[in-house]
């Protein structure tokens, strides 16, 4: 198994089907990738929507609500792929994403992960802006070597904000993160994640300031 795409979901009934469809539609040999969906105890209709996708490619797990880091770790531990990629349940990816990112890792053995550029879109999927992963990195749009991710201890399940930034800091202490200059990932901006992003960054910066004293 080459690639595992992990989708974690908590109360994303409006968007999770699109995320799963984009993962399943990858131009990649069907026996060489899997899609793992971890429902983190959703309280809306996400569970029913997710269950409609169960097949040979999609594996579904309904966990108790323990937060995003724990849900991602749950997916990683259940994965079979040599490489692993996270896809947020309100985002989506282009059909060539895993083919191209896995090719980069196959050809660059010193890289522990590779990140692609991404496009921010609004709720109607209209392009807002293109982002460059080397200048404005996000955790999604990254494909990791699974063994490297396990070696650094996976996600810190005690983190409630900025778990992606914290993991990436630890990861880059040991591994190179390469850059794919193609905007393969679609990051959707909506009111909920704009608010959460602002709050998360501020809390994380405060934590860093405190630890630096």
C-alpha cells in the first residue's frame, strides 16, 4: 500500500461528502491507496453521510470525541500506507494530488515529507487567493513518510490549538520537508475556521512567549 489519506471529521455535515469524494477520485491505482475516515464523535448528520461511502477503498471508524490530534493519531495507527496525508473534512484535493506528492517522495529519499501549494476558496468554491506552501505553510497539503511521523511521536494529544504547528516544529527538527510548487490542495475559508484560526494563533503565540521566558 503506497498512500493512506486520512480524513477526520467533527460536525462537518455540509462538507465532508465533498472531501471524501475528492479523495476517492484520485488518479492512482485503486489497490495502492486507501481513504480512512475517522468520525470524532460528530453530533450532526456527519455519521450518516460518512457511512454512505464505505467500500473497498474507504475505511470508516466512529470514535468517541477526543479532539483533532487524537483523531488524526487514530487514523495514522490504522493506516497501511507507506505515506500518509491528512485531508480536513471541509477541504478537498485535486485528482492528481497523491500521484504527484508520492512521486516527489519516491524520488527524494532524504525528504521526510512534501508539501504542496494550495488555493483558498470560499464556501461557493470560488478562488480567493493562491498560497505558497514554502512561504505560508499549513499542515494539510502535506504528505509524510509514515515511519517518520511515527518516529517523532505523532500528534500531541494534549494540544487543543495549533497542533499542526507544534507537530511541524518537531518534525522539521529531524526531517526535511520538500516543496511541490503545484496548488493541489483546496483550503476552504468559512466563518468558523477564520474565527478558530485567529484564536488558535493568538493562544499558541502566548504559549511560545511564556515558554521563552
